């Protein structure tokens, strides 16, 4: 059933090349419109200086980050003694991620596992083990980094904003809202994952200890490098808007918004991640309009890369997959 769903999703996506091309053109036009609006707005109002070239730098760091992603997968596969191919994994990850935005449910995981079997010949069990290890390392690294940097650098910012509205109705509502949010999240996780967290952690740690830990350490270093590149990507967008924020404060804000998108269970964190990032940037002193534009441009650049990547992957793998299914 799992494989059939993955196969059906792939066939649907392979037959939508023209739709993807239209989407890419639409996204590029939208991005051009936003840039044109930014230049006119900021130059007319003389509020900030707009540096469009920093958007190009941001795109460069985004592409660099996407090029590192399959390298992490290659290293993890090597740690479990499984051969893989970098370029095939690059297009598979692009295609599977784009699949998340093409269907109404998270399809990236089954599509990726299916394609790794059909294109590279990696067994389903090895693909599943690699995915579990990759997700464990990535999310553990992000959560730990987010907690440490959040407490050290983002915490004082929150306290400063709360002190400004202390002894007011807004302060009371903010405090009550924060407590309610924490209770809701705790109840949600207990209900959703009750009895599964311990089992999942045990199985994951068991798989990790069976791997070649020296090679797995290289994957962990690549994950950290990927996070830092993502930070530079976001910083370039802020530079384009004429703003500068300390990397120490920007890092937890970026990670918090990403984790919010993951927790939402919405494909690619669409909407949740963008709103969270905008709100956190506002807390760091960025005007609301500018913060919203930064989040929007970041989402557009990301969408362009994945859409182009999916079309290239369709071109490379399309005929091969269609011939096998005739």
C-alpha cells in the first residue's frame, strides 16, 4: 500500500511538467513584482536603503545548502554500509520535496524512499533506516541549538518586550496566552505520541549505535554547516532590506520558525513557518512590513529552487519511470 501510494504520486507529478513550468513563471513574476515594489516603496519613503544584490547572495547560499543536503544522505548511507549516488540523490530530494507542495498531504517521505529503490537500487529498509537517522540527527541538533541560543540570546529580547507592557492588560493576556499555548502543546504531544516516543527513541538509538560512528560524525558536521549556511541566507535577505541583526539572536529565531513549521504537520510548513519567522523578526526590531517581505521572498526563492529541481528530475527520471510502468 505504501509503495503503491508513492508510485501513484510520482506518476501524477511526472505528468504535470507544464503545470510546474507555469508555476515557476508565476513565482518568478511574483518575485519580480515584490522586488519592484520594494525598490519603489523604500526609495519614495526614504525609510531604508534597498540592496537587491543581497537577494542574489541569499539565493546562492540557498543553492549551496541544497547541494549539501544529498551529501549528508550519502554520508549516512555510507555509515550503514550502503552505496549511493550523489547526483541521483540530489534530484530525488528535489523531486520528493516538491511533491509535498503538489499533493494535499506530506508525500516527500514515500516518494523519496520509492525513487531511491527504483533509481539507485537502495532497499526500502536501508532507505528507512537512513531517513530515521537523518531526521534524528537534524532535529536533535536544531532543537539543542535552538534551546541554548534561545535562552542565551532570544530570552532577553522577550523579557525586554514583556517589561515594556508590564502591569497592563496586554501583559496579562500575553502571559496567559503563553501558558495556555504551552499546556496545549504538551497535551497534544502526550495524546499524539503517548507510548511511541520511548519506542521511537530506543529504535533510533539502536540503529545509530549499529552504524559507523566516525562517519556519522561527519554527517553531523555537515548538518551544522547546513544550518549556518541557512543563517547566512536569511541574513542576506535582511541586508537587502537594509537591516542588520546579531547572528546569535537571528539563529534561534530562524530555528524556532522552522520547528514551528515541522510541528504544524503542514507540508513544507507552508504559512506557519513564514508567519512565525515574521513575528520573531518583529520582536528583534524589524518593522512588520519588512519582516513579512523577508519571509515572503525567502519562501519564493525556496519554491523556485524546488520547482526547477523537480522539473529537471522529471526530465532525468521521467522516461525511465514511464517505460518501466508501460
